[in-house]
């Protein structure tokens, strides 16, 4: 790697870090969790006892992932229309984002409570590290066209 390439990657890393700080994903996760609690109550906490990865936890994750998938499918269907409503498309993307953050909140809470995750782990740091990994990878690193 040349010094110029290294400097460019460092700039990208700083730019990404600044963006994530502005977005503050950890705050958004807490916010979505609070909105979810206000809307649904403690329904999921009652369904998922803090005993480890038992069937209730697995069932919740599977259900939450299916809901994410359904929102992504709705986005795809909106994008396939001849006359795209761009606001609907963004609204569906927001639904995807909300579902993902809600699911992340549950994984973080139960992972920390049961010792599977360290108590100070932050999702924003996981995202930043993943973005850094992706920057380092060559395009189409899996050998597939798309």
C-alpha cells in the first residue's frame, strides 16, 4: 500500500467515524427501544426470560428477522413499480431501519444480561469496525457478480 493509499483510507475511516458519531447509533437504538416499549409494553421482556438463549429468545429473533425481511420486500415492491413514489420508498427503508434497531436492542440487552457480550459493547463500534473491514475488502470479494 502506498503512502497516498494509506492516507486516503485513513481519511475515509475518520469520515466514517465522524458520521457515526453524528448519527449516534447507540442513542437511536435506545430511542427505538423506548418507542417500542411505549407501543407494545414489556411484551417481549415477558416472553424472553433472562435465562440465556432459550426457545423464547430464538423465537423472538426469528420473528424479528422475518419482520425485517417483510419490510425489505415491501421496499423492493415499491421500487419495482413503474411510477416510484420516492417518499413511500424512503418510508419503507425507515421501517427496515427501525426493525433492525429494535432487533439489535434485544440482542444487546439479552447478550449483555447473560454474559455473551461485554457490558460496555456499543453497536456503533461494531458498525464502524465492519465498515472498516468492508473498506479493506476488494470489490466483489465473494466471487459473485452481485
